[in-house]
């Protein structure tokens, strides 16, 4: 189990294999070309190339160019650019914020998958395979390894179809690493050999080095030492001709394990020290802790238990700073073994107890047995020390001395039994208490679910009542007051025709114009209360009509609508319309925006809504306040909650606001 966990930790440092040192001249050339290129698809492609080029080198530039590419693509309605930018921003978040990366990658996948059904160009296929593959890797980071493998095997046929040799070799090698982590060394060997074959076709030895290191590690695990030595030797030759810290770190790390298994302790330490010199000496670094743990194992195998404990203490500290409970458990467990090997049974006993508390009930019976053995050895050692002290005291009668020894052994035995019984009782009590707490949490969760259902019913009834009331008010205004105003206008017009000589035409015309303006305003109010277009023609037509009405007077409102609206209940269509209506009103009224872009994407049951403006932005305190006067954000959050959706604001002063909304129809 320890070896598998170590491999899982190293996975973060392994991926992506394709991340090589950038060509600085190429990036400089792209930035110069960017400054000379007018806004359009070519500029989006350059921005995407810069986003990818700076990923892993300069995060600020990565996100700066990525956001610029996304904004420009939306502005010029460049769907491929929107999908590509989402994929690249998600890729940049993969190693630090996998949950956030998942949102961008899913949005890019939704749009790219729709485009593939329409115009499956070679460029689109390449963008989709890369983005979809990164989506799978992100699922792996979140612990969903089966989903990662499913997505990887889904991408593989298209990578072969477009003959992207480098990505194909990369996928095979990463599949090999994934199967190493899952303990399937045969499948790992097969994938790594396929990757090696493809890399050799590239005629680039530098790209092959990492693959050779992993092959050597697999053959070591399969006890094929001769093949492991052969591939380590080949990898070292590549490193000599093409030196780089990334591959060198992995070479020394894996080579140290072969030396340890072959009992070549000094070379193993030398390899680990060389690995340590290739990474920052950071107490929070995952790689730093990994090397400390392996050095402790080497020192323990050499019989230098004090040095082993010194390094494992540093490893435990590193694991605690990283808040990695499994790693902390491993550290305590190893430290207990080193203490026992040094005959420090008291320390070993306490370390094992701490390990059990941390890891809960893993292999409880085996652990209890080990604790019992250590307890007996501890009590025996204590009693032997008492005997040695007694021998230095005054001579006593042989019979009294024997009786005292017998009493001492009996006392030690009783204490050991009592301690063991108390510990076992504690374990049973704790397990029983946990079961009670688990049942209590289940009951609380059920009550919370019922409460949520009740709140949803109340909110649904409230929304339905509001819409019915709006509809009633709209009908009353249109049929009642509107009819009366129309009658007045008609009578005044007739009066003007019947007796023109007795009434001033200019004043009469002004009255008629005022009444006509009132009628127009009345119709606008009625339309806002219950948009007739939504009821008759659906959500797309209603949004298009509303955006058209809001365009004018220096304000441009653009709608991009992808996907069907069939199957969405009218109540949900009304809620979606109200959400977008509120966001557009906020952008124009409060943010003083001159350009507003609305993007609606539906892929199956997944719906993504993005509203972006170039206004003044929303102050941070307004976004975090419980109540926001004049902006309707509280009502907006309530409507999104009704749809069981996620609402995300990205806003900066004088840079505009982007609002992202995502929900599933089934969940709503």
C-alpha cells in the first residue's frame, strides 16, 4: 500500500508530459505579432498560442491571454475560439484548482462536441482531443480514476485518426503511469512500450527519456532486474546528451529504489541526494517530502535508525503542513518500525497508537496484535531495569528476592492485560459511538432534505404566484386602462375632425401625442410583466425580442443561443428569462455598460449561461453583502437556487463583469 501511495503522490509531478521548456524566441515573436494583428480570428489564435506557451511558466500571463482570447471570441462570435480558450484556461487551473478547471474544461467540451457534429475540421479535432484528454486528467486528480481512463480511451481513436504522433506517445506513456499507480504492472508495461515505439518515430531522444525511466521502474516491479538496468542505462545516456532537471529528478528517484532493493545503500543515498538538489528545498513541497521518506527507508535498511527517525520526522512535518492524513499515518507507522528496530519499544508503542488514531480502523486486528507485543516487551524491559536496580541494593535473603521477582512479573502481566483490555474496550466504544453519530448524521441529512424540498415547494409556489399576478396585472393594464386611453385618443381625434375651427390644432395634437406615448409605455410595462413572446413562441424568441428592445441609445445587447429549448417547462423558461433580464438591467442601469453579450449553451441536460459586459464592474463588498440594495442580486441568487444551479461572478473595477450560471434540467 505504501508504494502505491508514493506513486500516486508522484503523479502530480509527472503530468503533463508534454510540458517542455518554452521557446522564448517563439513567444517573443508571437507577442510582437499580436500587437500588429487586428481584432479577428487570427488574433484569437495568437492569444490561444500564447496562453498555451506560458502555461507552467508565467501564470499571470497565461490567464491574461486566456481571458483576452475568451472575451474577443465572444465579441466576434468565434465558437471555435470560445471552446479553445475554455480548454486552455481549464488546463492552466488543473494542478492548483482542479474543481475550477473542471468547470472550464466541461464548458469547452460541451461547445466543441456540438461543433464536431456540424463541421468536424482537423483543427477542431486536435483542439477537442487535447482539451478532452485534460478533462480526463482532471477527473484523475479528483480521485475519479475510472472516469479518467474512460475519457482517455475515448480520445485515443481520434488522436490516431488525426495522426498527432506526439500526443499519441504522450497518452500511451501517461496510461502507463496511471496503471503503475493502480498496481497493474503488465498493462503499464504494454502501454509504455507502445509509447516508446511512437516516441522513436519522432526521432527526438529528449522526448523519450521519461518513458524509459518509467519502463525501468515497471520492470523493477516485475522483478526483471536485467531489463530495469538496461532501460536505466539507456535513459542515463539520453540525459547525458539532453540534460534537463525534470527527467533527471525522476531518473535519480526511481534509480534509488532499484539500488535499495539490490541493497546498494550508498548509491541509493547518492541518487536521492541528487534528486533533492534538483527541486526547491521547500518544506511544503510534495517532492521534498517524498525524498525524505525514501531516504529514511535507506538509512533504516543500513541500520542507522537515528538518521532514519530524523528524516521520517521531517517527512511527518512535511505531510502535516500539506494536511495529507494518509502521509501522516505512513510517517507515524514507519517511525514506529524504526523505534522498535532500535529497541525503543515505548516510543514505538505511542507512535503506533497515534497511527491508529489517524488512519482509523485500517487493519485493526493486526495493529492491536503489534501493540500488544510491544506492550509486553515494554513491560518486560521495565521489569528488567527494576531487577538491575535491585541487584545494586543491599543483599537480601534469596527467598525474599525470588518472591519479589515473582510479584514483579505477576504485576507486569496484570498491567499488560489491563492495558490491552482497556485499549480494546476503547476501540469498541469508539466504533459504537461512530455508528451512533453516523445514524444521527443520516437523520439530520434526511431532515435537511425534507426541509429543502419544502422550501423548494414554497419557492415554486411563490414564483408561480408572482408570474400569475404579473400576467393578471398585464391583462388588466392592457385590456382595462389601455382600452380607456385608446378611447380617449379616438374621441379627441374625432373631435378635431368635427369642429376644427373651435379648437387649436397644435394643442389638440400634443394631447393626442401624449396619449399615444402613454399607450406605448403601457404596452412596454405589460410586456415586461409577462412577455407575450415567451408564452407564444418560447424562450429563444423572448430573449431575442428583449435584447432587441434593449439595444439602442448607445447600448448594444447581443444574444448567442446554442441548443434546443424543447423539453424545458414553461416555469423554468420564465425563471431563466427573469435571470437574464435582471442581469441585462444591472449591466445597463448600474454598470453603465455600452456592450452586453449573452451566451446560452444547452448540451443535453446541461445548460451554461454567460452574461458579460464592459461596464464599471461590481464592487467586491456588493458581491459579499447579505443584502444588495438596488441591484437585485439577492433575488437573482434566489432564482438560481430555485434551478439548483451555480452562480459565479468575475468582476473588476472599470474592466466589466462576467456572470456564469450552470445548472442541470433534471436537478432543477
